[in-house]
C-alpha cells in the first residue's frame, strides 16, 4: 500500500470536513500539514478498511491508519485515513491501526490509542492473512474507540491538541494505562501502583 486505493464507491463513514480550529480527538487527526490546534477531517485519504483487505503494506515500517469510524458488527462501518509518510502524527483520543508486512505474504495488525501525548499499544495480531485482518481487529478497535469517546464525554482530558509523532512514539510505547489522565479540573495524576 504505497497510497490509499480508490474506494469502490463512496464511503458512508467519511466525516464531513470539520471547522478550522476544532480540537482533535477520535476521528479528528492532527496532520503534519496543519498548524497546531487545527485539524483536517474527511480528506482524500479516507478509505473503507475492508477495501484494504488483501493488500500488503509496502511502506518501510508499515502503514498507519487513523480510524475515523468503526462499528463492532461484522461487515459494518470501518473507515480510516491512511496517514502519509513521513510526518505521521496523531493526537490524544485517536485510535490507530498499524499494519506491517511479514514473510510469506502475511501481515501483522495492531490497534493503538493515543492518550495524553503517549502512544499506547492495545493489541497485536501476528501472522494474519491479508484478507482477514480487518474483521480480526474490528471488535477491539470499536471497543477502544468507545472507551476513548466515553472518557472524553466524562471530562477526561486526553490532550487532544497535543501532537504525537508516531515514528518517535512507537519506540517508547509501553502497554498499560498512561501515567497521566487528568480528572476534570485537576492537573495530571500519577499511575497507581
């Protein structure tokens, strides 16, 4: 996948372009081509994730997909934006999928979340058939998107305006709850032992 393929038809999942200055969050990427605090939504890179099935990532280091819409039901909405290299960025509240080629025409697929300036690995599936990975990761992706949306709805500050460089963040990413998710009206609080 050197560039996002043309979708076989219009994607019902693609969001309408956002208002300039609207804070980033789930499905609202911060892009290297935008100023801090500005977002780009519903760009030309939007694609139905199911349409990517059967293709192998060809970019060195794999491909990053920013999830812009997902439904847990098999075959339902599953839309993403393919983040162009170099300069792949995300922001607090974003859900990402990382795809990498493996030997023997297989792929690995991982679900990631960005929380408070940190890239957090959620789950990874190795040795996947290129045709089957979207449905394998669907439920986990929908769960993570739902949790991040609920946290924001209850006042958690996931640092939606803080850009995270994925190339840098992946080298220090660790599983588990990020060390800081501020409660409403408070500063960051440490992770409990």
